[in-house]
C-alpha cells in the first residue's frame, strides 16, 4: 500500500488529453511538500518529468504539465503520442514516517489506444 | 556525458551479503546527495537510502534500516550500498539516483534528477 495513491491505469487516444492523479495526506502533499513526477518507459530507468509540482526539466516537452492543490497533485499530458505509453510515478516527502521519508505513488500505466 | 552506472548485482542466498556500486561522471559528484531506489519485479518504486554530498549524513527506509549501509567515495566519484542479511523481499532492480534536496524553512523537498540503468539483485536459494 503506497503512501501516495495513483490510479493503476489510464488510457487515451492519440491527440487526446489525459490526467493522472496523485492523492496524499496532511503529512506529505498537504503539509506543503512538493510533488515530482517520473516517466518510466518499458524496460528502462525512470526519468524526471516534472519537479517542484509544475516545473519541467530541460528537454521535456510542454505537453507535460503538473499541478498541486491541497492534498493532491495531477499530471496532465496533452496531444497524446504513442511514445508516451509508459508508467508514471508521483513522489513527495512525508513527515510522519520515522525513516521512509521519501514516498512514491504506486504508479500509473498509461496506454495509448 | 552525465551518467550513473551501477554494478554489483547478482544472485545471493537469503541471509547473504552483496555490495552495489554506482560510478558517476559528468557532474561534480561531491556537491550532490545520492540515493538508492529499488523496484521489485512488476512493482513500483521504493526509496531505500540516501547520503549527503559530504557523506556525513545518511538516511534509510525502515525496511532496510540496520541491514543496509550507504557510503560514498568522493575521490572515486562512486556511491556504494552494502546489503547484509538479505531477504527474498529485497529482490529488485536497484537504481542509484542523483538527489536534489531543496531546503526551505517550512519543508525539505527531495527529488531525483538523474538515474542509472539499474542492477538486478535476486535473493533466492
């Protein structure tokens, strides 16, 4: 059971917009900790997609955007492309745990129809 | 080129030990915290451990505290993870990750901006 909750899967047709939610609590996202997003293409290592809730590293297309409100965050992908098919993970920090301060969501598999 | 390259994975029996290494290049290694993050087969990501740039501070997930030890050699640009008393549930791909820690008054913000390809650790008899 992950500290951050994501839907197991989402899907969309090419060109469409999809969103992936990440729900936390008052000890992590709701406490003001930033949310970060990673993309993991099949058989590869994760890659930083969004940091600090809504910032894109150099090289990440502006089709990817992030937002945060209250105890939740969202990743939006517009103009869906076949190469976006991957697993997506949110990550934050938690102040209630004794040692496992860095927390991830369980991951969301994006299928491009 | 900025990159991280893990090594040292393999098959080990329950109760055994293994040491992972991560060679860094292309950035000032000693200026950054580093972490290990693992992913069990078919599962999600789990943060394991982190170490400050100087090596003076270390952090562990509860699941590995007392069994794993993180360390670094800044003269060799290399990160290590010593894993003892290994269990079947430690089976995973282990990634090293360059860790950005933003310290503000209200909260610390951690994220991972560079990942290695990973090394597979299998704990089985």
